C-alpha cells in the first residue's frame, strides 16, 4: 500500500457513552486536565451557528487544495463520527461547502474539522451542524489526490489518531487519545465541578483572593 495514497481501516474508536459524557464538559476544562498540552491551534474556529462538536475521529491527510479523500471519508464515516482533515492549513482552495456538508448531515455525522479553508459560509453560519476550519475562500477544490484516510495526523502539534475523541466548542478544539479518555474525563469533571463552585463564590462576593498577594510575595515582587 503506497504511502501518500491509501485508505486504512480504523481499528478502534471511543464509544457513544464516552462521547456524551465529554459533551457536557467545556473544552477549556478538558484542556486543563491534559496539562494544556493538546490544542489544535488558534486558527481552527467554529463557523456554525453554535453547538458542541463531539465524536470519534475519522482522519484524512489531504494534499492542500484537494478533497478527493475527504469525499471518500464522508462515504466511509459512521453516524456520530467527526471527519478531521489535515490539509496543511492552506487557505488557497476550499475543501468543503454546502453540498458536501448536506451529504455529511444526511449520513448522521457529528461534524467536520478542516485544517484548511471552506466556502458557502452563509449556509454554514445559518446551521448548527458543527464545522471548524482555518479560513474561508470562494475558490473550489481539486479532486485528484493524493491523500490518506485513517492515518495519524497532526494539527499544530496536536496528534490525532483514528478513533480518538474530538471535542470542540467556542474556545476551539481538543483531542483526547482513545486510551486516556477515562482518566481525562475524571480530571476534567473534577475541574468543572470546582470551577462551578468558584463561580458561585464569585457571584456571592465571597471569593478568597489572598493567593494573588501570596504569589507576588513568593516571587519577590516589590510593592
């Protein structure tokens, strides 16, 4: 099977119960629970009207400007999957638009991530189907390949393996490795619970802020 033009089988993926558990957690809390070491870059932004992106990844490594393998991935993906495309961040040509998004919706996908450009922004903004992308252009794609499906990809240093959990909200995207979901979920849930309690203290005017001066003193700050 030639490197650069191949379609691989996905051998595992996070289950629906895990996906639904993470859907209730802010991406920021999940990121904090992973020591803030996993991020898909600040350029990947949600373009849809609103709503959480959550699901197992089916990965695509595409030649910049070409969406042949993305078309194939949409046909292969299971309901609830998130198609994640690394197109090198190139914004010259849009890899997906209104027609392909409609196809993804009819197949029950959970969303699409494009490390590249999209088009038909008005239609994307008007809908709630989760679309994350690095930019927008009216110029359409080519359909010649090469490309790869269900291989490890990396977006701004965030490695995504087929079947890993993809989670996205207004703050951006994070990936939780398949083998780490249970540990990360426990830590992120605890973080979210603590922040919820902290918010209640802030609104009630009873938050302890002594840590600020204590930290400045420890660091030798002259006041």
